[in-house]
C-alpha cells in the first residue's frame, strides 16, 4: 500500500485466483481516501505460485490515475496451456 497526498493506492482484495485458461489476468488497483490530482505507481510481477514464462508473462509498468480517478488495473498475459492427446504421441 502506498500513501500519498492524493490518496492510498492498493489492491481491493489481498489475493486473486485466475484460471489457467483465462488468457489474461486482470488485477484491479484502487485509490481511496483522496482522489485529487494526478498520481502514478510502478508495479512489477514476482513469482509465488505462478512462474514467469511458465504460467504467465511477467513484467513491470506504471499505473496512472488522473484527477478524480479511483480504479485502474494491471493486465498480465497468461501462458497458453498446450495439451496433446494420446493420438499426438
């Protein structure tokens, strides 16, 4: 959580679960206790239960909130699951 004069930026929930076949993971970011002015926050991925390049494509970026904006999100691409049938073997 980051406290600024323009509010507190954080995640609305402590954790998120995404299905492996969703394609993308959309992680919401919320600004509370103030929404005046422009503010930005840098985000980055870190492996915990998902592994970069195996389960998702990691990265980093900047989320910007304009004056009065309270919701934004980080979008991560998940790795496509490849399966083979017995006939493919």
